[in-house]
């Protein structure tokens, strides 16, 4: 399957660059990733009937 890349959006890229410099944003993003991973691991470790 061939994937077609989206057009580059300079405004969106500028927004993302601004976010990645914001420590609060990064901390929240890392926390969300950690929570998602934890939830996934917990679901996999639950006994299945």
C-alpha cells in the first residue's frame, strides 16, 4: 500500500515547535504516554476467561 504524504503546514510546524519548548506541555505529554502504556500493560496482564 502506498502512503501519500500530507502537505507541509508551516503554521502547524510552528505550533509544534512552540509546544516542544514548553516544559509543562512536555511533562503533560510524557505523563499521558506513561499512563497509556501502563493501561495497555495492565490490560494485557489481566487473566482472560
